[in-house]
C-alpha cells in the first residue's frame, strides 16, 4: 500500500509542469528569423533571364527592350545575401525547437549539449535580458573543459520595441576565434567576421551585412537591404574592378537597385573610381525585366533613352 | 384473536359498509388537502409530501365524491393558510347543514410533524388545537388523515388503536357522526418515504387501496375502514425491513352512532381496469409511463377485482418466483378495460418496468452537464498567461453514499478562446488558449425543501495549452493539480432534475518562469438528471 501511494505521488508529480511561459516567448522573440533578415525579391524576377556580374565586363551596352543586366545582378546578389543569412540563422534553429534547459528571471540557457556535428565540442546558448535589451551568445568549449572555457562563435543583441520581432539588433559570427579554437568553419575560412545589423521596428526596415575578409587585408564587403511600405525593396552594394567603359582602368561602382512587387525596378550605378569616376548610370525595367529607360551621365550626345515615366515610384525608400 | 373472531369482525365491517352505502350518495363532501415538504428548523425536507397531496386531491375529486368547488389543495402553504382554508370549508359545510344536507369534511395532510405540532414550513399548528378545531367543525363526519412523523400523537390521547384491532358498534342503526383520525405512524415513529414509490409508504398504500386494492368486499366501493386496514397492513409490511424500523399507522374515532363511510366509488368515473376472476392470483402492479407504481392489487383466485385507474397507458406487472409477467393496458376515459392474461408476456426481472430502484435512504447518483466561467484572481496572469475562459463539461455525482447528505462528484470540462498576446516586448501573436479540467469534489449539503446549500472541497487537475498561429512561437502547455473549495446551492425543481449554481476558489502553483502561488475562481451552473 505504501508503494502504491508512493507510485501515485510520483505519477502526480510527473503529470505536473510544462513550458507555459511568457518570458520564454519574449526571449525567443529577440532572435531574428529568416523573414526578418532575408532579401525579399519580387516574385516576377523568379526565372527571369538576365546577366550577372561577369557579363558586365562587356560594358554598359544595353538597349531598350533588352533584359536588364542590373536586375539580374540584383537577383543574384540577393540570393547570395540570403544564403549568408540562412547559414547564420541555421545555428539558432535548434534553440527555437527546444525549451530552455534552465530558467532564471532574466536569463535562459539551452544546454550544454554535445555538438553532434562537432564531436569534440560542447555547445550552449545563453540569453540575458536587461529591460528591453536581450543579449545572446552561442558558445562552445572542448568537451571536458570548465565553465571559464566557453567562447562565443555567434553573438547578438536585440533591443525590443514590442511587436513580433520588431526592434533593433545585430549579430556576428566570429570566424577568427573559431579558427583559433580549431573549430571547423567550413567555407567561412576566407573570413574573419560576418556581421549583420538590422532594424525592424519601423519602415523602411534595414538589414546590413558585412563580410570581413581573413586578415582584414581589404575593406569589408558590405551589402544593405531595405524594405519600405508596399513591399518595395532596395539593395545597395559595391562592386570593385568592373570594366564599364573602354579605357585603361577598371571601375569600382556602387549599385543601388530598387524593385516593386510587380517586378518593375530601377538601378542606379555610381562610379566610385576608374576611367569615368563620378559618372552615374540609371536604368529602369518593366515587370518582364526589360529595359524601359536608361540614362548615362557621361554621354553628351545621347544621355537618355526611353520614357522616364515608365520608372516605378520608389519615393517611399528615399526616407 | 382466533380466525373465527377475525372473520366475524370482517363480516361485521362488511355489514356496516352495506348500511353506509345508502347514505353515501346523499353526503356532501368537503376536502382540505395539504402537502408541505418543508418543516422548518430541525427538520430535513421531505421529497414527496406535495406529490402525495396532489395525488390524494386528484383521487378524491375523481372517485371520492368531492366536487371541485368543495376541495382545497394547499401546497407548501403555512398554518394560517391551512386554517383559513379550513374555515372556508367549514362555512360551506355549515351552509349545507342549514339546508339539511349531511356533510363530511376530510382533511388530509402530508408533511412534517414534530414536538406536538404539524410543521407547515416555518409555521406550526399544535395537534391539540387542530383536534379541538376538527372536533367542533360543523360537519357530520370529520375525517383527518395525517401522513407525518410522530403523527400518532394525535390519536394517542383518544384511544388510538392499531388496525385491524378497531371495533365498530354494529348494533346502532343511525348514521355515524363524529371524528375519525388516521395517522401514518405512531407517536414515536418516523413516517418514511420511498424513492421507489415516489411517495410515502402510507399515502401510497392508502391511495392504492382507494383505487381498488382495499376493496375486499368486491362491491366496487372502498370504505374508510377498508382503506385504513389495507394501508396499515401494507405500510407495516413494507417498512418492517427498513433501517428506521416498521412504521405503524394509527386510527382513532370518536363517533356517535355507527356506520362506515365510503371514501371512493370505483365505478364513479366509469373508467378503470377490470381484472377478471379467471386471471391468475397474485399481486399486480400498475405502473405509469414514468415508471411509478400507481396502484397495486392483491388478487385472490376466482375473484374479479376492479382498479379505478385514471385514463392512460399502464404497464402491468405480476411477479412470479422466477420471472415477471408484464404487459401493457390502455384505460380510456369513461370505459373499463379488461386485463387479459394472454396479453402479458414472460420477462426477466431485469425488465422490471418499475423505476426508482435506489434503496430508500440509500445512495443515488446523477449525471449532467455544466457550464463554468474560470478566471484567475491576479489581473496580469489572467490577461497574459492563463486567460479567463468559459468551460463546458460533464459531471457525475454520487449522493448519500459515504454519509447522508454527502455528495461525491467527478467532473471533466474543456474550454478555450482565441487571443492575441500582449507582453512588454512582444505584442501581436495570435493563439488559441485551451483549458481541460478534471476534478473530484466532496461536498456536504443542508437540504431545505427543494433547495440544498452545500460547501465542500475539490481537487482539480488543470491542463492548459496555447497554440500559436505563428510557427516561430512554440506551442506551450502546463498541467498542475489544484486544490480548492466549493460552495453553492442545488435546486430540485422536478423529482429527477437538479439545477446547481456554485462558486469555486482554487489554489494553483505555477512553476515555469518562477514559483508563483496563484488562485482562480469559477462560477458555474450544473444541470443533472437522476436516472
């Protein structure tokens, strides 16, 4: 009888508890998701033929009605941007799918666990809250080491502004430290860091990504994506050593492309260095990705072609 | 008493009855019928007193020669109403006497009696006052029938005799005048009710006798003495094995002259059921569609019997040692149906058409549906964590099993609602909040008439969950045992229907984000049926 009572008590205790937590939800809300950081390309651009950066070496010889090469460049760069985002966020996927291992009023810890992909390492994820700001770290250590051996592969913070993942945040991948710790970094070995800064609390939203090459021998490569009301998108990035025009030098260009959900878009290319430093090239394309307007600031005889009125209104992105 | 003496007395009674028949038709009858389930402080409400009064009132109108205008039915009225109604009937009787009519006044009361008084709700009517009043009532014959606890005190002071040991002066030829008092129990006995009969034993057998079972003479008329002796014998027999002990009705009379009084004329309405002499002997039960035994008939071999059933459909049951014989019979208005043995069929005891199988004074159970509103006391908790919701559920209750007036119940309920999360750093995710509750409750009731206030304790097992529409947020759940208190009132508007209103207060320990002692309340209604 005593055993039965004990068994009933154990059964009752096991039947109690759960993961019903508002705080858990707030902690999870501080972690970015792909939809927050990824470039949302227009659906109309899917499968559209177009050039890439490599074809740019043929110069800016584009005629009205032809496929816009700038549009193609934007799509390609957007997909690469999203690939980097996906790679970074995949490190956080396991966190979303499991409850915290320990809960304190302003701290959550998942783990430590054995890292299945890296058998010699333990992994844990630590989140801390101070008022509306959340800091988080994905930490590793060699199996068997003490608490002071944890080092962070990924670090981030988020300043919440209510709403679903609305706020300002940043996260970074410390590839250099990982390399020093002999942690396998795969295809990231060419980098020291990958940084993402973002703000999602108000339109236009902004996501900025910077790739810092290994040894910091060159300037970081930066990409910025913004999104305004009406699902208008914008990407800005720089392209070094492009042969835009006939001449002795290659050009470094800054490319800003904007697009609407229906597939129309506009590209503005500014030459930062090269044969025509300071020149500006503007191109608009229709829903089919065909050029409807173009303007070359360096061409005195034929500076514009097509109808400027065919360009979509992107003033919402001028803020 | 020798068998010969007994037979002689029966013959004497029969002769008296024959003598009285001639007068029955000219007797103006007045009836005051009162039933009250309530007896005020110190008494437990009765369940069937009003129903007994209703049945008796209907029977007297249909078979007892009482005109509707000369009958008063009082249900749950107090003593002043009782006396006022009695005064009105007395006035009418006085007028009838002034016109030269012979008069009879019948007073029937079913309800509480205690400490030398009838207890009509919170009011009291002392036995002595009532007896004095009835003794002086302006009617040639006054018959008082009291179906109440310890009512034998009404007859104790005046030669109460236990039937069938009463005697009639057979030598007198003139009509009886005076007072007759019948009580359902002796001065030191309780009058018992039966769930199976859905009435008191005494009133049931009195009514059954008046419908024909008591008509030993077979003349189609049931006299006061026939009815009483029948009710006496059957009440004693039925209660002998009860936990309260045998209940002995009493009878007293203060008659000048002689003669019995015909209480019911089985042919008065023309309708009824004829059980032919050829029908097998035995005890027949006549059961209405609700499963209630309306009348019984103890039939001897080769004797035709008549039961003055009201128009309707009845199931007939006769019990054999190894089986039942059951069938159905239709009684039409103004016509006498004949029970044909050939239309009865054999049936196992499990097919007994009589319902109400609960042991008298024993346990009974109910089953029903509930509606509840649940809300946590702490405002932030009920706004953002465990929301206020409505619950629908089922509940089963076992009454009087562990102890009289204790109720043990088990319940299950579910509820939920759509909601939008609103936290300091997170607002907007839509989700469905759901609650499932399993509980067991033990309460103690204090029945007061059709109402029974109660308090008790409850242990619940609550399971909450929320399912978010946004897949970015995981579905969450929490479960915990929750002790609490419950209080409320159960109302019994119909014999088998109970409506309960109740409030609960529960303790609830939350353990996820932190250890927090919470509490919630529930307000609910429960409708249960007693099978």
